[in-house]
C-alpha cells in the first residue's frame, strides 16, 4: 500500500474516531454521566486525535532532487511541479507545508533580516503579521507553482551583511559561498516559509518540512534543535551516481545522526538513478551498480540496507503525470511510498493507538466508577427499604431520623476531606514550581551567560554538561515528588473509601521520568554546535544568541508538556472526589425522599422498591453499553456499524 493510501486510511480512522467520541459524549450527557473528570478525558482524547500531526522532513545538500521528490510523492496530482525543482531554482529556506482550516490558503514568508533580532523562530510564528503573505489559488496549479517559487528567492548582500546573517565566516573560508564579480554574496531572501493549503494529505494532518542545504541548516540552530527532532520521519536524499559525499556525511553526522536512538524512522533515498541508465550497460549491470551504492551508503551511514532506497523522482513524477506504469515501476517511486506508509505510518499509528487506548481505559474506569457507586447506593437503599416491611410508623420515623443524622455527620466531615485536598494542593504547588518556566530559566541561566560571553567560549561545554545534569536531576526529583503525591492520594483515598464507603481510585500518575529522554535528545541535537569545529562560529554573538534561544524554546516545550500531564492527573483526582461527594449527597436526598413517600402512602414501600429495582436494571444496561461504546472507539474503520446501532 502506498503512503497516500495508508495516509487516507489513517485519516478515515481519525474522522470516525471523532464521530464515535461525539456520540459517546452525547450518550454520557443524556445519562447524567458527564462529570468534569470524564469531560477532561474526552477533551484530551479529542484533541489528541484531532491535532495529531505527522511530520516528514526532507533533508539534503543542494542539487540532490529533494524538491522534485516532494513533487513526485505528494503533488503529482496537479500534473506539474509545485515546489521549485528546475535547474537553478531550488528551495532556499526551510519550508513547511501543512493545513489549518482557520487560515485561507496562503504562503507566508519570514524575511531573513529577522535573524538580526532577538526573537526566536517560535516567537516569530506567533507574530504572523510580520510575515509577508501571498494568497494561493489551490485550484490553479500554475498560480500555485508561481507563488511558491518565492521560496527560491535570494538577495545579494555584502560580506559583512552575510556574516551578520550567519552565511559567511572568515575563519572557515571553505564553507563560504562564492562571491559574485561585484563581491556580493547570494543569501536566501527568506528565513522560513509556511504554506497553508487544502491538499488532501495535508488536511489529514500531514506536515512536510523541506529543508535547504548544509550552509542554511547550520546557520539556523532552531531548525536542527527544534524542528527536525519533531519530525516523525526523516528522508535524507543523496545522488545515486555519487553516493555519500563529504558534505552529505557532514549533514548526516552533525544534524541527523544525533536526533535520537530511533533510526528506523529514517529513510535514505539515492535519487536520480536514471543518470545510471546507461545504454552501454545491460539492465543487470545497472542494477548491480545501484545495489552496490545502496550497500555502501548504508554501511557509511550505519543503517540497515533496507532503509536505503534507490529512486528517480523526476521519472516518477513524469510517470504519474502521464500515467506510464512501466516508467513508474522503473523509477522505484512506489517502493519509497510503501516504505513511508508501512514504516512511518505504521509506527505512528501504533504510538497514537497506544496513547488513545490508555485514555479510553482511563475514561472507562472513571465513568465505570460512577455507575458502580450508583449501583451500590441502589443496593443499599433496597436493603434498607426491605428492612421496613411490616414495620410500624414509629420505626419508619426512626429510620428517617437516622438518615438525617448520617447526612449531618457526613456534612460535618467536610473538614477531613478538605484536609486531603489541602495536603494534595500543597505538594502539587512544589511540583509545579519545579516544572515552572521561571525555574527552568534559572537552571539555564549559567549556560546562557557562557554562550553570550565574547570571543571563544572555552567553558561553554562544561556549563552545557552541568546544565543538562541539573535538568535531568530536577526531572528525576519531579518524578519522585509525583510518586510521593500518588502514595499520599492512594492512602487518603483508601481511608475515605473505608470511612465513607466511597470507591475512589487514584488515577495513573504522570511518568515524568520519560522526559529525561527528551532532555537527552535535546542535549545530543545541540552538541555538534559546541564542537571544536564550530568554535569559531560559536564565537559570533549573533549565532550564540540564536543557539541560546533555540535551546530555551525546545526545553520550554518539554516542560510545558510535563506540566500539562500533571494538570490532567490533578484534575482527574479532584473530579473523582467531587463526583463521589455529589453522588453521596444525592443519595441522602433520595433516601429521605423515599422514606417520606412511604410515610405518606401505605403502598409506597413496595412501589419505591420496584422503582429502585427498575433503576438497577437500567444501570446494568448502562454498564454494558458503556463497555460497548468505549471498546468501539478502538475499532478499525472497516468495522464501522451504522450510527443508529451506536446510539441505540
């Protein structure tokens, strides 16, 4: 199955999941089961699936056919090139293609001069009025392609301007671009581009990141520290006839090999195999040459040979446009699409599926506890009323007084329950302080100072190591604090269950230890900038400033995610306690009402018992239906029954 087909199927699943979740939400509301904790879980599940994005990053040195590959895989349906890919016209700035329904189709371009200002790329994303905007007509392929050509625009600047922007280094002349006859340097006109268009794949959550060559990547730390690590798959493009060149290897080692341990999410493409289709060589000889290049490239990059594919993007695009099946097969493009679909989407769906399954289980437990509490209260009421059979008015009156006394005692016990809340909130306050942005800033301050000192930064590596050691220690401490709070919750809930007959159960605690891996990943992705080879670049104040901002931006994402997880855990525990307090108060009211009715009418006892038994049967049906609806949320798209069957 091709990437496009796999992605279509993934999109169908997401849409159907959203529909099922909506139906479950309506059902819970109709049956008075929509407590705040349950709503929180539903909202989280909805956001998790709705906002799930799959980013595929395409990385290559210049002239490897990267943009042509994007055209062939994603945009062949337009019958022409959309991304600039002709000779001398290539993507000069990092370009993201995605879809936001709230924004009209457009191309947004961030001027390269923003590198001279202190804001991070993340900050600029939130100031879209500073970007140049070009409206796109997605129904006019010519206008679309012409507008997107702007990502290939360049400016000619002096050496001093090029140095300030990060494209010229006197200390490493071999990496510098060649000046023109007038002594001016060609640099990208734009720092970053965002393309918003309603392409079917983009609408379903695909984000394509098209990166420029080595010189531009190295000049934008935020790209390698923030954007590339977020990619779920990285497609690294080489030229089939040259294999892994020195500059290719530099990109791989400095920017891709440090992205983490999961190398299975990386594919290497030997592009332009059509340059090896030699009339003087037999097809078998050509295939042997290609196989040899695949093996050699895999060995140099430390990958499995199956992760290195050989294709012709140009012939694949041509074949798709002209519906030439023979040429399409020769281009091997479908082999790449299948690898992207099976490996990338297969892994992503597993991760998302596991996260969704955990959320559904938590939702089922939370709602199930409410049903169980109501069922237990009904049993107790029925037993209580059964004990009144044949009893005189005085006994019934005595029972009412006893229930009222129980209610008064329960209301008076609020101080105990409030004490549990107070201890919980005090401990949480310390945990939130540990994960706050002010604490993070304080921890990174020493490193920031080391990065901003003038000249060669001799002590920066030591400050860097110490900073990440402290961050890891802090995250480990936060994890232990969460464990202590969980133990306190479990003990308190156990006591409340024993004393008041509640069925409280402490929700699954946040696993803050997992964020240590994220910190390790950030540390690795930053490390190449502190090497001896980058010492001269790091000596430039502008570059060091961009690096510090990129680091802080990435760390903030990790800490914010951890805080969100703690907040959900806290809300879940508080909502559960609130729900059971509410149910208990309702139960007292129902018991007093039942006794009042029995006092007023001779036949009221049997009638009330029958009512309660009827409610019991309804609750049993609710429990069965709840299990059915929650299990159905995980069903595959092809198992979709009618909406009528769902809400019956």
